[in-house]
């Protein structure tokens, strides 16, 4: 174990010390493997499972009209957020992503809070996706599988194993799987267009809620309750900056990659929402684990989409494992979480950062409650979006002269809009399932308590994120 060299206390109540070169040498990622096209592929692969499963539970909450209006508002929020993140990632390229931005803007407490929220999102999202993979496998009737738990175990074991083998390979594999999944959506769209009937969109019977109609069967409140499921169309795209330390020329390529990915996802979300609901009927697919397959019925197109849908789910499952391991790696390397979690193996993959959240996710997937797990992941995501948008606004105000190779169009007005919608989305998770959202809030509180009592006294001064902060402190003192 390395010995600490110098201790320093900071006015924010934290204490840090420098670690020897050996400490950081055992915590290295592979440099310079991804250009902007690979990063855009990563952005799409994080999210593409959301087109294949999960979004349709929003029909149960808001009907087609409620989910459509929620999706338009949320698409606007994500577009605004991605433009804000593109600026921050060009200015601060490090493996911590949102945590790095918040660490610079809001100090160690704000940085850790953001990293924790992202970690909750990324640890739970694969568990939700695992349950959808189970539903797709079951509908293929492969090997007579009826019970999902060992499917969940298999996907966790296989994909964590591939990540342990190294990242360059993983990103390329991911890119191919994502391309296949996009082809699957094209096949689906062509088949569904032939079965489309406008009356199917609004075939959920209206309730007696305020403002209820055929278009909004659950009334105005249904729009708000559909928000977490609209988020599933885009959830995790904010993970693109987590690849910054492993990208070529991150200041140029990360912004280009994340904006290109958002463009693709806007098209796929629109096509899936309108065509799946119009072909299968809102009432029939609202609680389905594999809505695209059910929307197409029994034909050969449905079989093709079922197989390819599995690729889409796997792509997101695979890439979000990458995301949680990088977020955990960054927090651990800087001393916010136990440091053993950031040690990398001979292939430059962080072993425990891959395995530990995987075990937790597998145990959560055993509930089989995909819609509940989705809502929990959205709680973490929306909370992190609030903190990241605050970070953008603070950095614009406090550090106007910071070098920003890319600047957000509209500046703080753009990120301010995303901030307001994200705050409403946090509340929406309590509307959908207050118990699940409360559980996440308790876990979040536990992490903050750990930081307050223990880890804020043991930060690593020469980790990249702490060095960014030290440079900013020194510049402020000079001024």
C-alpha cells in the first residue's frame, strides 16, 4: 500500500493527501481508443433498450396523449441537458463525467451527491433491463425457459466477464450490437406502418380524473405520471462523457458524440411511440415486457424484431455496466468511496467496480419488477440532472473565462429549462411509486452520511478530479 505524502485541509471541510505514483499506476484506464463516431454509438447503445421495452408502462400512467406530451417535454429537457453537458465535457474531460463537473462547480459535497445519484441510476438500470431481457427470451420460447432468474444471472456473468477483458474490444463489440439493434427498429417500423390504425392510439377507456378524454384517459395528472417512462427513451445518454479519459481528443469528440447520439434517439423514440401504439393498441401493450413484439402479433416480422430486440437490450445492458464501473472507479480513485474499488487489472479494467454493482443489480433483478426498477433508476437520473444543470449555471457565473472549446447555445437559459423539468421529474417518480423512490432517497442519504462521517477526511489530492479542483482554487486565490 502506498504511503501518504502531504496532508492538506480545505475551507469546505474536507481533508486530502497526495498518494504515491504507485497508487495511481494501479488505477489507470486505457487511453485514446474512441473517436466521435464510437462515442455516438456508445450514447445510442446506452439508451436503445428504452425503445424496445419500458417506455410503454407510461401508457398505463398517462395513456397515449399523456405519454406523448411527457415525451415531447422530456425530449426538450434532454436536448437542453446534452448541450450543457457537451460544454462541460469539452472543458473538463475526465472519467467522472457529471461528478467531475459538479465537483468543480459545487465542491466535494455537490460532486459526491451527483456521483452518487448517477451511481444509483446506473446500478439499477441494468437490473430493469435484465427483467426485459427475460421477457424477450421467454417470448422466443428458447429452451423452454419460463422463469427469468437464471437468464439474469447469465447476462450479468457474461457481460461483466467481457468488460474485465478490456475496453477497446468492448466499445467495438457494443458498436456492432447497437447497429444491429437500429436495423431491428427499421424492420419494426416498416412492419408496424402496415398495421397502423389511428383509433388504436386512444383505445384506453377514459377515467373520471380531471381533464380526462380519449386522448388523455388519466387526465392532466397522467402527463406528469408518464414522465419517468418518457425518460426511459433517453435515460443514460449523459454517460457519454464518462468515456472522456478513453477518447481521442475528448474536448472535440465528446460533444460531437453526445449531440449526434441525441439526434438518432429523437428519431427512434418518435417512431416507436407512434407506430407501436398505433399497431398494437395502447390498451394491449401498456403493461407488456416486450411491446414491439406484441404490437406486431405473430408474423415473421415479430420473430425478427424479437431476436433483434434482444440485441438492443443487450447493448444497453452491456454499456451501462461500462458506465457504472467508470463512475464508481472515479469516485473510488479520488477517495470518496473505498479505494479498493478502483484498482484495475492487467487489461486496465476496474475489477471490483465492475463486480460489486453487478451483484447488487442481479439481486434487484430477482424482484422481476421491471417498471418499479425503471422508476428507481429514473429517480437517480433525474436527481443527477438537477445537480449537473446547477453545475453548468454556477460554472458560467463563477468561471466565465474558463476555456470552453464548445459553448452551449442559449447558455444558462438552455440549462435552466432542463433544470426545471428535471426537478419536476424527480417529483414524478414519487407519483408513480412512492415506496421505490423513498428507498432510493434513503440509499442516497446513506451515501452522503458515509461521506460526511468518513471519506471527506480521506480524499486523494492527486486524483484527476481533485487536481482540477486544486487548480481552480489556486487560480481563484491568485485573482
